[in-house]
C-alpha cells in the first residue's frame, strides 16, 4: 500500500509542478496555455542536448530549466501577449497555443529525431527503500524541489509586490493598468516561472522517462487534469491536484487495470468540471461563466 | 434587395452545378483522378464534421473539442451493427446517428453550465474517455485491431466502390447537413429577433428556451458528427481507434476556425484548407508539423473570424469603396 | 494589407488543390524516367522510430542500386510520404502514390496497413510491409502483399519456449502496450502459457506513449515474477526494464520481441539491459551483407541498424532484384517477388503463398552491453 502511495506522490509532484505553471498562467491572464506540455518536453530535450554538448549533469538540469523559462518569455512576447491584451477570446488563444506546440514538436523532431534519448541522472543509484517501499532517487529530488517551490511560491505570492500584482491581474485584467501594475511585466514573469517549473520537471525526470518529442501531449493532459482537479483559480490547488491525481492513478491502476490509466485522468477532468468546476480548493462563489 | 436574392439564387445554382460536375472535372484534368477524388471526398466528409461545430457555435455560442468522439461513435455504431449484427447498412448508420444524438444530450446537459474554455476542456475529456473506451474495450470494439470488412453502401443495388460513386453519396449527406445547419441557425436567430420585439417572448426565451435549445443543438451537432463518422467508416472500409484520437478533434476545431463559423461556407473552406495543407506537406515529414502550426497561428492572428469571415469583410469594404 | 493576405491565402489554397492532382506524373512510362518506389511510413508520430529506421534502410539499398547503374539503365527514385500514424492518410497516400510507382514499401503501423491494403490491392501494385506484425496483414487474402517482418506468433513461440523450457521459469508476468502490437502479443503469450500449463502472475498493460511505468512496475513487483514477457516497442521496453531494475527487480528474466535487438535498447536501458532475451531477426553478426549495410547505415545516421532498418534494406533489395528480372509490369513484378530466394542482412528470405516471409528465428541476449547470439 505504502508503495502505491509513494509512487503516486512522486509522480504527483511532477504533475503538480507542470500544473502549477498552468494555473499561474491562467490566474495571471485567464489563458489556457496548451503549449505548456511542450515546455515540459523542451526541459527534457534541453537537458539531453546540454549533456550531449558536454555540460555536466548538475548544470544541465538547471540550465535546461532556465532556457525553457527564457523561451516561454519569448513566446509570451511574440505570441501570447497580443491575445491576452487584444481580448481575442479564450478559444483562439487555445488554438494559437496548439499551433505553437505543433511547431515546437516539429522543430524538436527535426533537431533531435523522434527516438527517445537517455539522459544521465542527477542522482545516480538504486531506488531508496522507505519502510518496505522503494522510491527512485529522481522522484525524491522532485519531491524536495516541489516542497521548495511551494515555499517560494507562498513567499512570492503573499509577501511581495510582484505576487500581489500577479493576483490582481487575475482578478481584473482591465483594472490592472489603472492601479499602475503593468501587465507587460507581470505576464512575462508568470510565463518565465511557468516555463522554469515545467522545464525543471522535464529535465529532472528525463533519466526516468527518457527524453522524447512525443512526451509533450500526455503531460499537457496530466497538467490540465491536475490543475482542474485542484482548482484553476488557486496555485495551491495545482500542487494538491497534482498529488491527488498521482495517487488516484496509482491506486486506480492497481484496482482498475493499468490500461485504463489515461481514461481515469480524463474522467477526473470531466467529473470535476461538471460537479465542481472551481476545483477542490476553489472558492465556491467563483462563477466560471 | 430582389437583385441580391436573384444573384444569390444564381450563385447557389452554379454551386450545385459545379458540385455535381466535380468528378467529371477531376476525371478530365487530374493526372491521378482516384487520388484527387479521394481527397475531395474526405474534404466533404470533414466538412460535415466541421458543420457540426458551426451549428454548435451558431446556436449555443460554444465550441467543443469532442467532435472526434462523436465521429467515433457514429463510425463504430455503424460498423458494429453492420458487421457484427448484420443490420442493413443504411439502418445501421441511422441508428448510429441516433445514438450520437442521445450521447449529445448526455454530454450537453451536464455541460450546460460550462462556457468557453471550460466547455472545450470538458469535451476534450469526453473525447479522451471515448478513445480509451474503444481502445481498451477489446471484446466489444475489437480494440486496437479495429474492425475490418465494413461493407460499401449500395443505395441503388450496386455497391459504391469507387471514390467517384461515393462522392455523390457524400455530397447528398453534405447537402442535408448544410440544410439542417442553415435551418437551425435561421430558426434560432428568428427566435431571438422575435424575442426582441416582444417582451413576453423574450422572457420565455431567456427563462426556458436557452437550456432546451443548447441541449438540442448539442444533440443535432453530435448526430451530424456521427454522420460524418458513419460515412468515413463506409468510405475507408476499416476503422480503428487511431482514426479518432484527440488530434482528430483538434483538427476539426482547426477546420472550423480556419474557415470561419459565421457562415456555413466556412466549414467547407476550412475542411478543404486543412486537408489540402496536409496533402501538400506530405513529403516534408517533421516540417509539416511546423507548417501546420504556423498556418494555424497565422490564420488565428490575421483573420480571427476565419477565411470566409475575412473575405466577407474584404468584399464589404470593396463594395463600400465602389459606391 | 489584411485583405490582400486573406485573398492570397484563398487563392493559394485553390491553386494548391489543383496542383495536388497534377504533381504525380504517370511514372514508369518513359524508358529513361526513374522508376518510382513509394515509401509510406509514420515519420513524425509514435511509430516514427521504426518507420525512420526503415526509411534509412531502404534508402541505402536504393542508393546502392543506383550506384550500380540502376535497373535497365533507369535510376530508382524513392518517393517518401508521411502518414503521421493516421490510417486515413495512409489510404490517401496509397491512392496517390500507387499509380506512379512500380511498387510500395509500407513501414506504417498495423492499423494503417490494414486500412490502406484494399486501396493498394485495387491499384494493383506489389507492396512490401516492413514494420507491421499483425497476422491479418497476410491473412486477409491480399494478392499484392509481401511481408519482410517476422510474424509475432513465431517470435512469441521462440522466446517463451526458451523461458519456460530452458530457464524453467514458472512465475511469468506479462506486460504489453494497448496498441495492436501489444494486444496481439498478449493473446499469443497467454495462449503459449496455457499450452505450457501456466498462468501469468499478472497481466499489465500501458498506452503506447507512456513514459512513467510506476503503476505497472508496482504491480509487477507485487506479483514477484521470475520472468517478465514484454510485448511492445523498444522505447517502452527500455523504460520498463530500467524502471524495474531501479526498484530492485534485478534477477527477473526480461524477454521480448525482435524489436528490442538494437544498440538503442542497450543505450536507453543502460545496465538494466543486461540479461534481456529477445527474438533476433538478423542471425549472423559475421554476415558480410549485414556488415556492409551496418557500416553504411552508421555513417548515414550515426546509429546501428535495428531489425526494421535491416528488413527494409532487404525488402528494397528484393524489390530491386525483382525489377531486374521482371521489369515494371506489376503482375510480373509481384510474381518475381514471391519467387524470391534471397540471402540478405537478416538471413535467407523466402515468401509463402500468402506473402509472409519465412526464416528461422534465433534468440539474442544482452551481455556486457552487446547483443550476443544465444541460440
């Protein structure tokens, strides 16, 4: 039992980190970044490319995350901003992000090929035994990083001016300008953090998952599910949603058969949207119309 | 006003004539007629699937990423009934469309309170569940091995085997779909206009009808997508879950946005655009993903109301300039 | 500005629809035109690793033939089409490519081949299948099909016979993907186990694009197997065996199909690959044809050839030989392919009257970072 719980929590942290970026973007700009899965994939492919270029693993992982963060800012400047500021509607923004993800996948296949690539681990060695259950070292690191990110996020959102600005943006886009908070600063910041988190998740699990261009869409779906499960209006929701999704999948596969794992993920999305669109941690009063 | 009507009639008649003559034109001009006809047939099938979205957005102002799932239900319903239970093909297709309509209601009712991106994601999840079900429920659906040997329809006794024969069947279905969408949209707009004139009616329309109308729109839309799926299964003669992945739903949404949803013509233009792009980029493998993504982005950025919408605005501006 | 762009877009779309129909010349008519060979595969989706390897293999064979002067003074031209693993697109391609091509090489997944097969049959062109392993491909009564790929049934038989009879495994766990490949393998493995009076200790499955196998690995670990029979693609196999080892399942015999025999598997799985047993498609490492082909493949791709590259290479060579004997007449060409007595990179190949190639299956095992012939 403990084994299933730990496995679920470990993978849940990966989902949580991805979902966090998703929720932050949604909170800051009311926009669903369907290219977010591609950021995760770029993290893994970036770590592979850096290691192949001779960069030590210890530098390649943060390096890849930083590159993805920077890339996300470029995407914001060139693509997303006009949609968010132009009020083009959520659907067009989703479609434009799908187009962007398609380009990223295409370029990745052209550059690195369609095959999976192995990436050396930041923490090589066998899994660590904890009370009869075993956990891979990579996932332990991810758990620790998730905890750090959670603490940093708390500090950032609650205590700093930038965090307040981010939350204000989410509450009322048109009003933000009036209060002297510049969307053109907040949005790139949020995109940078989102890209960084997705990139670091991708780079860290690359030794376990193996880096491959097609890993983008499955993780997009997991991140979406986790964010919706926890509640899009709340960054804590994304982390909690990720952990819950990981555990649900772990036990769901155990009792329901492992081929249905994806169906479980989709069912989580559908049930949450229909029964409780504000998510587990969302405020009941929020009208998602 | 009358002049415009006459012009419209003439244009419509010309369009019908051209549509009927397409196979002859293809036969006479193309280097490889079966291939070109195949692409045109597929464009028409996907135009029907895209029209199902045009209808949904026109009535309910909503979009769905689940049309691929309704296509799957239409295709699997038709194929299973025809191949395994030996139903006559026409009846099987009809029953499959009805099943889609029922599923449409089942999805539409809980989705009533969802809007915009939330609805998109709920329908995406529905598409994921449907795909997982047909993939994993192997005893019933054949699983990943799919269903082989779906018979060709034989409306006049002889089975339609060539792409050319099939074209007329698809064309008839497309005409039916166009008619349904036009009528529903007109009816809906008419109702709103009447509601504006009369307060009582307006209250009724706002109080009771919207839920009913949106659910009905979901049902009809699902049935249309199912019709496209049924046609696809008969046309290809083989179906497997790979035909109905999330990508398929994304592609249908792309077609709708590319063509534009302000007019029924947009569905045809969008389906033609996406299919043509796919064929043109065929030999470029990974670059087609890049070009496909770029095409989507360019259209959404430059003409957010689609090609037909953009053309209309351009025409309107031209006309203004002329007078 | 915007208006002009929109107009340009529409005009481009219309023009291109027309162009689509006309870019395929009726190849094969002129005596000096190149002979076209159509290549269909998934070059960007989930089957891409196999289709791409196939493409490279076929390319080497075609280049060789062209350097040797082609066929009857005519060059060979490989026309490549990407079906993105979408069966409808495979049908489109088949209809588009078949009339202009002397023959087709189809390196797509099974669902795609099953969808496109009838279209190729109707176009009456010989086609060589190099990746799909579904029995239905050669059991559908098709006249024009030739498969240069091992049948899954024979591979399962060979691998499990080794596990059960020679290694004496009793607690065999099964893990397979939910695609056509994995489901087909699952059925064959279950049948084989039943024949041997065994039951699988657990039967796990996963979606083809899965990266994280922790749920499946947990279940495998709970079942404490002494052997794991795996049926799926190389990348998943490498991930699974790697993740198994990481959680301490080190003395469990890992067994799989011919797709695993490639250095890529060893690179991906690392030390965990050690001891893995798989059906081996190319028999003799000292086979000069394989050696020569390997060297060319490596210089072109910086990777070692896998079974799909080797099979596709052989398939294209069989085609070239048949073209030399019979010319481009489809009937004669197909007859010549079926009558092939060929010795190539994967060993001796002949076809039965359904188009399935017949060859002996050997087993390979990973020892110290290399695949070695086991028997």
